[in-house]
């Protein structure tokens, strides 16, 4: 897929917060798994979904209120394209859009973008909140079995 070990290392070096925090490596891994599972059901581009998982929070400066982190992540994505990642113009724009808008109350977008957002939103259980269907975008993510599966995983400490 789209995420090489070299890319992971660059993201980790650039990450300003604790890799063990609520927006750290375990979150990225769960978002990846959520996204790839959803992509099988939605038809989303799995490469974009996987890249989103590792990049969407990569430029956070704070685990709390940080309204510009998505825009910073999108700018970071653009600097990586052509070196550590290689996306077509369309896929790059989908990834950038997904990063910029992932923490906003938006549910309407192209299916790959929606799948990215759902992958992240399904991991909200890490802060003790069960995902709610009305905040999700795709019918696949809104399935009670998917919500329960993601919630249980987000509650695990390992």
C-alpha cells in the first residue's frame, strides 16, 4: 500500500506530540484498520485512505483545540508528494481535502474522502465517546456492527 516505513519515520519525527498520546501512533494504526475495512465496503481508494490515517493528525500542536492542524497536515502532504508518496493529481486533492476538513462537521464529499473521515470518527472511543451514526458519512460506517467493532477496538490499551 501507500505507507512505507520511511514515510512513517518522517511522520514520527515531524510529530510534535507524544507518539503515545490520543492522536499518536495507536490512533493512526486504528484509523488505518478502520479505513481499510470500510474501503472494502465503500469502494474507496485504499491508498488514499491509508495515507490519510497516518497523515491527518501529523501536524497537531495540541491534543485539544487545534483548528488549523488539518490545513497544516494538508500542506505537509503536498511537500511529500513526489518523494515519499506518489499520488495522481486527483488522489492528492482528495487526500488534501480529507485532511483539511476531517475535524469539521461535514459528511458530504466524494466516497474516498467520506471513508477517510469515517475511519477517524470511528476511533472517537479512545476518549470515551461512542461513535454516533449521525456524525458518520457512509452507510457502511453507520452499520451498528461496525460502530460496535470500532468502539471496542478504540477502548483497548494495547
